[in-house]
C-alpha cells in the first residue's frame, strides 16, 4: 500500500480548512485521519465526514487510503490500532471508540469531540449464580476474562482488589461458563448478549462512544491546532443539525406574539410576509427534534396551516 503523503499544490487563495503541513522539502502535505476499516463505526464516520463536506474518494475498491474532501487523507485501519497510530503521529487525527482510546491510555492522544454514535458500556459481568452484587464484592485473586486488560486492571486497582487477568480477544462471555474466569469485563450495548449467556452486570467501568482524537504534538503546532478547530467545528455543525429540524408554517398575523412563544428559534423565528390581504405570515424556525411533536400541536392550536418540517444538513452558530 502506498502510504507516502501526497504533496498537494498550494491553492493561492486560503481555504477555510488548512489541513496541511509543510515538510522539510517545503512541500505541502495533507493531514491524515485514521478511520476504522469496517463495521458501523466506519460507516458512521464516513457518513459524518460526507455531511460535513468531506467525501471519501477511493481510487479502488477496498483501498486502504482515500482522499477525504480536498484537504485530508483518510487511512483505513482497525479501530483497535487507531489510538496507537495517532499517538505515534502516523495520523494527526483519528476516529475510534473511547473504550479503545482509554485502553491504550497514551498521553500523546487528545480527545477532541464526542461523535455520539457507537455508544456502548464496558461492564463487569458475572454468572447469574455469582453472589457478588457489585464489582467491589469480588474477592482478591478473582479471575477476569477480558480483551481490555488495561482498563480492567485500572478499575479493580481503584477498588483495591487484586485481580488476575485472563486475556481473550473476543467472546469473553463463555469464559465464566468454562471455569477459566470468575467474571468478564466486556462491552455491551443492548445487554442481550450478556443475558443470552446467563451473565449479569455488576457495574459499569466506562460509558463509551466514538471520538475524534488528535495527536497532541500536531495539535500544539499552528497548522494542526487550526485544522483541529476547523475540523471539530465542521463535524459539530453536522451533529448539532442532526438534533434539529427546520420548521416552516403559515400563521395568522394576529397570533404572531403567541407564535413567537411557541417558536423560539435560534434568535427568534424568521417572519416573512405572505402575498395575501395581510392576514397571514410565514414563520420559519429551527426546532429541537425532541420538541417537534408539542411544537406542531401548539402551532395548530394557534391556527397554523401548511406546516413543513425539513432536516438540516449543518448548523453553525
Ligand atoms: P449487545 O447489544 O449488548 O448484545 O452487544 C452485542 C455485542 O456487540 C457485544 O458482544 C459487544 O461486545 C459488542 N458491542 C456492542 N456495542 C459495541 C460498540 N460500540 N463497539 C464495539 N463492540 C460493541
């Protein structure tokens, strides 16, 4: 695979995302973003970048490198390896689960943004018949099957419990049933895998979701810091927009004061004249998705007609 950094030509006019470094030969280089190469994290990350105006352009099927918009190079690697790649500076930025960032525990990695997807919890779970109610009830010497040995050790050390880690690379749920471990430390999302395997949660070690991370040395330097601010703001604008809807409606002009109470908008609703005898106006506003139902009901009470709700792609404050 060709992972050498493609020099990009200076474009004369400054672009809002200055995602490049200058190497020792004075060439401009794109910054790299490490993205999981498969699974939901991968799909959601690419979709988020695309909505932020950074579409992945692959040269070939299953390519491990792609252009991300005009300004970044994406490298596709295992989610587990991303904290390491970012810590070592192989990529300036990365997207991966907080669980993997915390397990890796490298001081060179900075968390930049919670992306909200890939939510799961790292939990301690025991067989239903285990008498423990909480992880602190487990005796010294307990055997813990996990693919998160770092987080498990740190957690039990904080409880002053000396554990013995039984390393597994997956399917930890079986270990207590085989008698090779007393409990497991594993990820769960709906909890159904634990239940199906006769396991019960004793406690949560970490609430995890996908994060944008950055290399601290790159972030400390001018171009890196500016790119991080711009990238974070671009992704945040998409995340913010996902929780909002744009609502347009015609309302009787006489009820405008009451409409303003119902439609706060970001800085109040936009009111537009309707070409009639002056009895109606159009009101436009950004509304919280989770308040949409009651907002529409309240507008209808005020005589609103022709209510139109649309998604918003990006929302910059
Ligand atoms: P559950 O929904 O609790 O039955 O989880 C199903 C399986 O998916 C479990 O084995 C978890 O280890 C795994 N899992 C759930 N959510 C995530 C996630 N966000 N990242 C990685 N693995 C996950």
